C-alpha cells in the first residue's frame, strides 16, 4: 500500500514514487498538512505547535485558548471559510439561514486499491487496481449537515497524486455551495517562483516566471473555457532550481471551464496553493440527499526541476489520461483543408487534394469548416449540421477519398449557433442569452445553452445522422468564442449561478456520448487553436490543435510552453505555407508534435514535394521515439538565446533526436550543445557525421554546432543511435 495510516499519531503518509504527502488529524478534528515533497518515512510529526502563534487577539483559536493552535496560520488541509482562517479557504457554504460560516472537521477515512472515476467529469484513471491506492477522508460540518469527502489517489510508481472533493447534503435543509476547491496544497516556506502559461489567440502558452511575495498570485479564467489567456497549470519552483534540478511542484486542473488557481503567502511565511472553480462564476444549490463533485487536480512533485516535472506529466497523461483506440495505435498522418481552401471548396477540389496527398504519402484528408448548412463564410449555419449539397455530396466524397486510399475527417463546432441558421430560427432561445440585453458578437456566432438536455440531444442526433451514414475516421471539435450573457431560458432564477458549470457538464456529456458511440473516430479538440488545451479535453481527444499560428518560429515558444505539461503526442502541429521560413524548419518543428499538413497540395513545386516526402519518411522513422520518448528542453525560447534546441531520448536510452533552430541571424559564435538524458556508458553514432562517441562525451563535453544551423538551413536535426 502506498498509503499508510498511523492510528496512534493519527497521521497519513502517502508515497507516490519518490514523493511523500503527509498530514494528520489534530484532536479538534482539523486536518493539518505536514509535508509535501521528497519522500520521507515519518508518521509522527512535531504537529501543529510549529504553526501556532503566541498572540491571542487576532488569531482565532479553539480549545478555550488552552494551547496556541490557531486556524489562521495552521496549514489546514482543506480549510473552511469564516471560522478562523482569514486566508483563501477551500470551501464556503451559505446555509439556509443565509450565513457563510463553514466548519468541516474530520470524521472518518477509508483506504482502498484503485481509483474512482468522477461522475460526469473527465479524470485520470488507473489501468489496473495495482497501479494506485485511494484515500478518502470524510469531514463533516455539523451545522449544515454537509458531508465532505476528500479523495486522494496515490500512484505508486510515478510522482503523481490526484485530488478532488465531493460534498453531500446529509442535513435537512438546502444550502448553497458558494466556493469549493478541487485541491489545496500547503508548503512550509515562501521561497518559490510561480510558473504559469499565459497568452492569447495565435500566441498561446508563453512562459511566465515570478517570485512569490506576501500576497496572492493567481491565474483565472472567466471565459467559460480554460482559454488561450492562462492555461489551467501552475508550477512552483524552489529558489536555486534549474531546468533539471531543484524542488518543483506542478498542478494541473482537469477542467475546461472557468477556474482559479493561485498561491498565497501568509504573514507566517507559509504558501497555500488552491485550485478550483472561479468563485465569481460558481455556486451550486444542494438539497438534502444531493451530492456535488469537483473536478480533479493532478499534483506532481520532483527534485528534478521543470524538466523532470514535464516528463512526469507526459508519461502520466500518456498512460493515465489519454484513452481510446489512438492512445497507442499509430495516428493517421493528415492534411487539413483549412489553410488550403478556407470556405472555398467543393467535392472536386477536395478529391484533387486527396489524390495529391496520397502521392506524397499522406494518410488522411480532413475537410474543415464550410461543409454544412449554407456555410460560405463565418456568418452562418452553425447548428445546421446537414450537408451543404451544392458544395458536396458527402457520401460520394467519403467514398472517393477512401477509394484513393486516404481516411476521411470532418469538422464540427457543436456548442455554437449562428443567427443565420435554421436551428436559431426554430429555437432562438436555445443560445445563452439574457432577455432584453444585446448579444456580444464574437465571430458572428452565439453559444448554445449546453445546460439544456434537449439542446445536447438535438446536436447529438444531428451529429449522429452524419457520422452514422458516412464512414468518418476523424472529427475536429472546434470552439471559436467564449461565453457572454450567460443566461438560460429554462434554468430557474436561483440556479443561474450554476450555469457556467452546467454548460461544461453538458459539453462533457456530448463528448462522452460521441466518443462512446464512435470509438473508432479519432477526436481532435480545438478552440480557435489552443483555447481549450487542458487535461479535461485530453480525456476525450488524444490530440489538440495547438495554435492557429502555424509560423514555425512563433510555434517554438508555443510548443515549448505547451510541453511544460502536455506530451508531444497531444500537440497537433502542421506544416503550412507561411512565408517566413523554409520547409525544413516547418517540418522539424511540426515533427515534435503530431505532424501533418495544412496547405494546398496541388500548389506544390517538385522541390517542395521531394522535401515533403523526406519529411514524411522522418515522421515514420521517429514516430515511436517522439511519441514515447523523454523530452529535454536544451535551450528554451525564454532563455533569450539565438537558438532553441530540444532533444527526445527513447525510454531505453538507445536513441535520441536533437533539433536546433536558429531564431535570429546566427553570428559567428562558438557553440557547444551538451545533450541530456543519455546513458554515459553507451556509445552513440551521430547520424550527421558518422562519429561515434560515448553518452558521457555527448552530455558532459557536447557536440560542436559552431557553424550549425547555417546558410539557408535555419534548422538542424541530428539523430543518435547506440552502436
Ligand atoms: C478555428 C480553428 C481553425 C479552423 C477554423 C475554421 O479557428 O482553429 O483551425 O478550423 O476555426 O473556422
């Protein structure tokens, strides 16, 4: 068992790989965190005294002041609002009397093998019960009758713990949950910097690194989507750490809607991390007997810096989050029609793409936006998921593409509705709206009210009528605007605070139904590029369109940022016609992700075609290495150098692929690149010059790239193989 409970000290020690999470129950029933970090064996701690203050006036206490315990400085594992802790708390309930004083105390616990799923929500999973153990701690608020269960799943062989909570109303009166966190983590010092991934449409997941100070530093989404602006991920990096060393904690919220994550350093120099819904956009009414489940948070600890933290996330998400046929099966190499034709296509044009693509070695044609309703531009037809017959005959098109020898993919934007659509004309109240208020326009479209079962059913049926009649191999699920005027025609007035979360539950329900009914379809998520690149979406779709920005130099920062948390197999990356670089850089950058094309294949020169054939050969050669290998960020865009470099090493350390891209004009400068992650004892052959050197040499001395990349070639790729 990876979870140990010491009955005499009432202490839990959770061991995940080489990390430990320790907490105990204080005599008054408070749950106190002792340690989260490197593995320790202890189950007896100096307890709460170390957190107690010696002043009575401003530090609320219990026990009649008999000891110095105060809720205000103690690292409470799941702290309640309004009863003595003035920091950001984990839970706030408004009772039927209207007050918000909340007080949950330990009542019992149970430990079992395996991991429970969370009803209605995406979450990580175990492949067998032996992989992880779960601890459930039940806490009770005796005034409201709330029974709260904190769920900890401890993965035995990898430094991962997941946390979530659920709350049942065991009382006699209805209450309102105003705030409920998925996870709280207390660390005993403030000597950390917080890393977060900020950005915007076309420029997602930039790297931000800011030292903590005595305040709250947080990231937030108010968009009803995780958003381009802040990914639901933060890391805490202890002072003095490097990319490959030092205490590093990563937290990722398995949710695709509005959220808030942040760190607060209190006046006693402890750091509290909280992860949960955005409390500005959340409340939930819980009647007697009802239960509410939070999404889960994935926690990673390592003393191996951000590099090792990323590799842990990558392994974990590849094994324990991504599901379905394409978790392991090789994914078809695709060409997408969007940047090739936008809305301007018909059946013949797509067939001509398919023929050219087949000659190049491409395996799937994806028909993007523009095939339904009367969609010739982005002003119409969302919600009308029937074929635009004057453009294409879908059955004939699919048949012809299959006969050419390619698979066939299709685009949907299921949560959206255009004002110019049959669906809107028939059901103008089916979109999120507020009577009497003007709609905000974003890309000329509105958002469907996914809290309504009849809306979800209608879109599901419409999608099925296409997916069940044509042999579709792939589906791109887009989401091209965020939520505004969040009102529902059917939800009662008092329940409107639930609407943001109900929207997500409706979306997840639709994704669940589609993926269950069509398990052979490869689902790809997208939200104007990477506007919902989060683990909630990865649960349904093994890959996500990383960004609408396909310029490979811009993509470097986007992909480096994305790689902090998400594996290469999830980063959809295409070669396009963007003008700034040659095909070599485009190919090398896209190779780090899923790899594919986003261009008109009938416009290629003979030279381009030859290059593409070489790229496709590389794609097949390195497919397993890139999908299963360990990533090392050798030089990151945020290091401010003229080059960036990354390396992927196979798990058995027999192979490695190193890519270097110059981002600015490289003046004459001595440049040795030291590799990482190899076996120092093994001998490796450099595919570029045939030289054989030890892993030790390659890592500690380095390869001389003083003149590389050079000339027209902005990118240099070298493969090492054990000899
Ligand atoms: C979004 C996507 C693009 C494309 C368009 C179609 O912007 O990110 O890849 O699918 O929608 O409208």
